[in-house]
C-alpha cells in the first residue's frame, strides 16, 4: 500500500459556524471555488511530481449537489490540465468501504476537509496506526508539518508517545516544501530501520520501548 490523501484544510464543516435554538442545531458547510481549485491544483501537481498515475476524487454530490458538487466540478476542471493522470470519482461512503477492503487499489485521494480527515485516519490503520501517520499542511506561502493525529496531551510526559509520525512529517516538509529530497530520504530510511530492528513504542510492539529510546535509536542511525 502506497497512498497519498490530499485533504482541503480550510473550510467545509470545519469552519466552526454552528447555531442552535435548543431544538434544532445547524452547522455551516462552506465549500468555495477558490479553495477547491487551490487544493485540486496542489493535488495534481503533487501527483505529477511524484509520478502518480491515478487520482480518485471523493465527494457526496448525489446528496449535496451544491457544496460537494462544486468541489467535484473544480477537481474535474483542474484534471483537464493533467491528461497523463487517470481520474475517477467515488462517493465517500463507497470510498470508505473500498479503502477498508482493499487499500492497495488506490493511488491518490482528493477530498474535502471532513471526508479527508476521516479517510486519512482509516488509512493510518494499514500503516500501523496514527502514531506512524505523517501529514503536511501545504499552503502557497507557508507549510506546517504535523502527525495526522495532532497532539496527544493525554499521554504527555509518560514516555509512551510514538514520535515516528512527527519525524516522517518533518521528512515531508523537507521534500515538498524545502525541496531537499536527499535529507527527507535519509530521515525516512533511519525511521524505517528502527522498528524493523525491533525498536518500537507500546502502540506498535509489546512490551515496547519509551519515546526517548526510539528517538535516540533513530538519531543514532542518522549519525552513522
């Protein structure tokens, strides 16, 4: 399985605009042409640069033709500029089923904010869990690298957090923002070698080692 999920990360239901009168609650689902075109261009450029052959656009336009329909139509519009990439579409519920059944059939997914959030967490299970899943927020003028799971304040200071996702997020930053693929590959190689040698945190191994032990092992491999 070798999968990239590109998720729009500025709007959709995550704009946080909700209201309620105590009986009825309403949440705003905002999809704009500007943001949809921007993320589609970013996804297809990423596909071209990495030699990806297929893009699956995720939506639910059969139920939400205005919002998800706009996202879908923007993806179709951008796809015309990348004729070498095969483009197909899936409704989000069908995509979840197919991703759970046979993740190897996918190459890249392009999704609005909410669907991308859910599907990326599902996909992380096939890589060993959220502690191993890296992500990169890639904007026009800035980039932020972070694990897919975000922070984990409930286990802060306990020495059991898996640092691999954070390390691999840095490698994504090096490759896709700072254009330093050699350094990115060096980090990825060191990270991959470490659990392969039996050094992994409790979420991936029993009994598992501490966060510091795993981190020191990766640093040692980087220094060699």
